């Protein structure tokens, strides 16, 4: 997957969690939690969806890598390179 | 009239509900008087379609889609009913403290829907439990529906579920009354909820028991007391009442639907599923005694009868025993309209009858084409509503598996 496709994947998963989420003006370098109505349970949903959709088993101590949209893309790019 | 002091008299001042034919009391009453069933069919997972009652309330009136997705169907129904009840009672929490408000929700069962969904989910991943959702526990803890209400309304008093099979709605009312009388809370939101149309296991279990209704027209499938009845129509639904002490209700000028005049619960101590008329009769007699009433004082008996062969007959035996000499007592059944809403049944059915105190009508039992001789009680109001001169007292039966019986008696409020 390309970096853009990974970004779209994350936004698509967030949209599944919260249909009302608005991405206009979303700063990719600021924490998603500060900009969207997301809590720790929602981040576990993101982890689960990555597992279900792409078989990614992310170690728990690496969950903080999903904090911002940019960090998601950076972290997932090598893992999804051949997906 | 009650002999209790006003601070021990408990009254209903708000009703919030969703049933398979209505999303508020006014609409519900209108449909019941018109005999308008909206029972449809659902296709439970792995099974053929079956008659069922589905609610179509505005799910996002009181919380966001995201919160509905996070929570359970039972929680969604509870939040709707609780908000409707609070609004109906004109409670804005300026006169009541959220910390002294209790939420008591009656449930027949809870967690079947979520568990079945998750087992189905992991079946798509070779039953690897790494794919089991982290939402499972918060969704299936037994206090879930009541807890979702407290989070939505910011209520910080106690909340819990009352598990009492299909007597649970009545049991939750009783819990609310007791907590108010004990002074544990000043305001009680209590009622019952059911999400069970989402569980194939509940349909399959009734079917295996020979107790799942079948009819080519789903609207005619729920037919208590009828010779051709063949089982239960499973429905979802919910009803939550605002209960408060009479002195406070009068002080704030609340509209009073009814006063809780008496109640009782007991146990058959006999069988897992089969009901037992003699113990039901004892429960009715105990409730009357506590209300300080004679059987002749009851204007309307709202029956529990679910449309099963034996259950209906047992309840009729109990009523025949207690109300043998009551020519002015009328009998009806709400499940014939809305199916069996399990944990919500008792409270929904009582709600459907509360307007009788103002319109003096008895809503009919519908689908009663050929009265079963074993159910031939006098004064069953069949197929058309009955106009009376006055309705003073309503007795509400609600019984459940494992032999749990409950009776709540409400009376028209009089000073």
C-alpha cells in the first residue's frame, strides 16, 4: 500500500467507528484523540480492524505509534508494503 | 385511598417507552384501543423466519450513532426510554439530585446477542480468539443497560439490573418503590428492556421447547387464550417509569399517572419452565392484601398470558380462584398486540393500560377468535375495547421461567 492508501485506510476505519467524524482541517501531526471524538476503546477498534482487514498483529507496546495520522502512516508503511 | 403518609406513597409521574407498534404512550394507547398489531417477521441467524416484534424509535434522538455502536441494543432502547420518561415527567434535575437518583432495569437475560455475534465473528477467523472484541465485557456485564442510562444522563446514584426472567419489569418497579421508601434514592427510573429479537438462541430454544408461535400472518401469531394458539411471539421493547414520592410530586406539580398500591413476588419452587397456577394465585392474593384491597376492588387485570398452551391455562386457573366473584372486573392481554417483550413485558403492558384511568376504556385482547374453554374467564375483553364508567385499579401480572411470579397493583391517584 502507498502512504496515501494507508492514510485513507485509517480514515476509513475511523469513519466506521464514528460516522459523524469530520476530517476537514485534520492536522496529520497532531494527536487524533485531540481532534476527533476518539478514546482508548476506539484505538483498540483501529487495532482490531487492522488485524481483521490485513492480518496485522500489532504488539501492545507499539499502539502509541497510532497516535497521529502521520505516525500511523510511518509505522504501518513497512508492514503494509506488500499488501 | 392509601393510609400511608405522603412521603411513603409512591407515584408514577413519567413514562418512556418503545414497543413494536409505538414509540410513546399516546401512540401506544391509540394502537392498543384500535387493536392494531404491527408484529412482523425476522430471520434469526441459522433459522427460518419467525414472527417477531421490532421497535422503530428514533435511535439518535438522545445519543450519537457512535455511542449506539459502542453500546448494546438494550442500552440504546434504555437510553431512549429513560430520556422520554424524564421529559414526560418534566424532570430537569433542578429539583432532584442526580446522586440521589437510582436506575433499576429489569432484564430477562442479557449478553446473548453480543455473545452470539462474537462467536459468529470469530467463526470467520477460524475461531481465533485474537479476533474477539474488547467490547464484549462492557457490553455483556449485567448492569450494561442501566449503566448506559447513567452515562447518558449523568446520573451518579446507584444503577443495576434486576434479573427476574419475564417478571423482570415488575420486579424493577418493586425495586424502585422499595428504594424510595427506604430513602436510598429520591427519584427512581425503573422499568424493563428486551433486545432478544437479536438472539437466534432465544428463538431456537423456544422452538425446541415447542413454544415458538407460528402463523402465516405474523399479526395473528400472538393469540393468548385462543383455542389455536401455538406459542410465543418474541419481541424487543422497553419501558421506563419515573417513580417519586407523592409529597415531592405534589410539591413540584407533577402529573400523576397512578399510585403504586401494592405488589408481591414469590416463587413456584417447582419447575424450570412450567408455570404453576396455585403459586400465581398466592402472589395475586399477597399483592391484594398489601394493597388493602379485595378482589372486587380490581377494575382491570392485565394478564401475563403468552400464548402457550399450558401457561395461559395456569394463569386462568389462578385468576378463576382469586376472582371467582368479581362481576365488575375485566381481563385483557397486551401481548396479543405486541408479542412477548420479555424483560420489558410487564412494564410495557402496564403502561398500555395506565390511560384507562383517564379514558375509562379497557383495551382488548386481540386475535381471540375461538376462546379456549380452559381459558374461559368471565369478562375477557375480546377484540373490541370496552368502555366502563370508571377505572380505579389495575392489577398487572408478570411471570417468568424458574417459577418467578410478580404482581403490581396500581390505583388511580386520589388525595
